[in-house]
C-alpha cells in the first residue's frame, strides 16, 4: 500500500526541497531523515544526462524502509525541475505504479505554477487517491488510457506504419506534443506490459526498434446484459422504452476519433468505470449506485455528468415505494476495448520487401516485424 506521495522541487542554492507531501503529517518526527532521502531521490534521477523518466530505489526514514517509485520531470520551465515520488510499504513493486505515477505528473507540474500552497496541497491529495485507484485498474482500463493520454495517443500513428527506432519515436513525440523532454521508456512501458509492442535490436539500423504486434479498437455495443435484466427493476413499458432508446442510438451512431477518445475517457477513469461496471448488470437508482461506490458525492455527480455528456448512460425518473420520484440510470450503450491481431501488416510488410529489395535496413525491419507477428499470433 502506498505510504506517501512527495512533490520535490530543486533549488539551485539549497538543493532538493520538499514542496508538498501526502499525508501532510508524514514523517513529521523524522524531518532530518526525510530531507536526506529526498536529496538522494533527486540525485538518483539527476545524475548523468538527467533525462526525464521513471526510476525506483529504496529509502529509510525513521528506521523504516520504503520502496520508491519516482518520476523526474527534467527541466520544464526555465530552471524548474521536479520529482514526484511515491513511497511504498512492504513488498510492493514500484514498477506496478509507473503508469499511474507518470499520468499524474503533467497535471501537478502545471498546477504548482498556478496554485496557492493550500490549493496545491489539495491537488496532491487528489493525485494520491488517483494513483492508488489507477494502479488497481483492469486491463480494459489500462488499454483505454493509451487513447486518453496525449503522449501515448501520439505513439499510435507511428506504430501503425511499422517498426520505428526508439530515437525516432522520441523525436516524433517531442515534435507533436511540444514537450522538451520525453522519457520513451516510460511512454512505451504500458504498451509492452499489455503485450501490444515488442522492442528488439536491429543490426542494420544500429538501434533498438519498436514493433506493434497486437492492436486495439474502441467501440460501442448493445448493453445486452443490462437489457436482459432490466425487467427485474423496470416496468414492462419502461423496458420497452429502454430497448427502443438503445436501438435508435446505435442505428444513428457513427464512429469518430472524438467519440473514440470520449469512450476511452470513460473506460480509463476509475470513477466512471466503477459506475459502468454496476450499470452493465442492470439499471440502477442513484441511491443504489451511491451505496456501492466508494467516492465523494461531488466526484460521483461529476462522473455521472461525464457519462451523460458522452451518451454512455441515460437518466429516467421512476416512482419509488414511498411515492416519490427518484433518478435512475440506464446504460445507453456498452463500451468496450477489443484486442486483435494486426493482420493488415502482412500485406504491407511484404510489399515493403518487394518494393525495396536492395534496402538492407528496410528488409531487416520488415523481416523482424513479420517474425514477431508470427510469434504473437493467437493460438
């Protein structure tokens, strides 16, 4: 279980400074230990080329050892540079938190420049909760995050074209995102963990290259289970209206890049995903949802509004046992992530071989990609 989240800034005269922490009273009795260890965390990142990226190490504070999952931003504004470090207890693996930690860093770096100290403390507390929830995401949610994160989303167009060196991918990401520094290993890590990308050394290129071996699609589908179970809580007329609503929506729906990102946002947000999971079972009243989810009322309201906005759910009013009308929520469409083997590469890679028979680099890239595709073919 994560014990604390530290936001560490660098001062050219003093060194590493703990700008904020959650819990706010963490290690208050061991200030000297804490100050020593935050300097060690920062130094571990900043040595060498001081590139932005993820790192892990172990620290000792107040006689207790903590594993650390840490992300260093590199220089982000003039001389500003930060570390966002998550302290873990027990035998937890820091790598398991890499994706969640990396995802919250841009928001914190932006917030620290515009918020008061109290506002930033609140933002860090929200981020701490978010990390814990993101680390427990299902594979479906992890896959969806590859479409919602700006940097990860920019990876796809290059992967769809074939193999690419890590260096070329880094330069591409810098260009399209405008970021001065990119940790390519942190960006690609979730693609590899989820089995979408393989990386291999290519002799003719003289670099490590990335190859897409599994692709994903984001789609809407009829909420069959919810419709099937709707008659346990809805009247026959309400069930008929429900079926009609879902049918009409799917008949009119057209897949667009904007809708794909919207669906992915719902699947990758822990709050909306919890509600989605509940509504996949059957329609639920607001009071039933409140009883089953562990989130503040404000967050629940925001999550429901987002799902209504993106037309994933719909709202009806239904009279309860006391004769009063209550809000009920129905899944308008189910939303899913579909994994598939990228068969489209076969013809394009063979064409590449035929088109450039003398290009040794292109031939080796194509051959290695074909081999990796063959090895990853679902059996």
